[in-house]
C-alpha cells in the first residue's frame, strides 16, 4: 500500500539533497561550458599543438565512462594533497566529461557563423579578440543554446553517479531512506518529480536567454 506519510516525512531530506544536486549541476555545467568553449577555440585556432591537445581531450573524455573518470579524479585529488573533496571531484569529473561534448557543440556553432561577418569586421580594423568577443561568440551562443541546454540536462542526469564517491545528492539520499524504510515508490516518485522540476527550470532559463539574444540581434 502506498505510504503517503512516509513520502511527506521524506520531503525535507530530499529537498535538502536537491540543493546538492543543483549545485553539482550548476558548477559542473559552468566548468563544462568554459572548458568546451576553450577547447573549441583551440581546435579552430590553427595552432597544431592546441588543436592536438583539444582533440586528445575530447577523445579521452568521450572514450571512457564517466564512472571511471569520477573514480580517477576522486583518487587523484588526495595525491595532490586535496583531501575530503568528494563534491569537488564530482564537479571536476562531470565538468570534464561534459566539456568534451560542449567542445563539439560550440565548434559547430562557431563554424556556422557566416564568414562574411568575420571578414567585414576584419575589414574595419577590429582585432581578432574583438571579433571573437563581439561577432563570433554571440552568434555562436545563439545557435548552440538549445544544444547546450540539452547537454546541461544530461549533466543533471549524470549527478547521481556522484554517489559512488559518497556525495549525498538527491538519488543517493533516496537510496539511504529506502534502505531504512524498505519501500521505494514513496521515495523515488518525488525524486523523479524533483529532476523534472530542475530540468524545467533549465529549459525556462534557456528560453529566456534565447529571447534576450534574439532581441539583441
């Protein structure tokens, strides 16, 4: 029988754990976008060492499971004198993994910017840095925003893997409650709704920024 009281009693703990999930998603997402943008620009820079380094990074991250990457980062941090950093390890591993996919998203968006816009900016004497900052990246961001939103949703759905290094995010908290209550549906139903709510917030933010970019163009 469905135990509604158990579900209600679990909500405060699940709400607290959801803040950890949101923090993981936000910090890993920021790291992902920064790394992915830098990696994409490295591939398009024309510099062979940077291009090789970016491709090696993308191949490594896309060719190995996130589960393994989490363990490697978590076990590496104590070797460089960073202890008790499970949350930080999860952010780094998820951000690195997602950054490889963001690289391809951003690279494709940059390549989709009309060449004539870049040539026109160059003709009036703008520096390469200014062209990138004011011409290329704003147009590329508008193009890749839907794909970036989808990738951030994948980052959100990757956060439960942080439980393997004892980060008490939303799903792991549910597992702990379920192990004591010996019932699952009352726990994991609100957890599923929590992920849907967070994903919807990401979608609404994406549409807001997309509308703002459309007004500026």
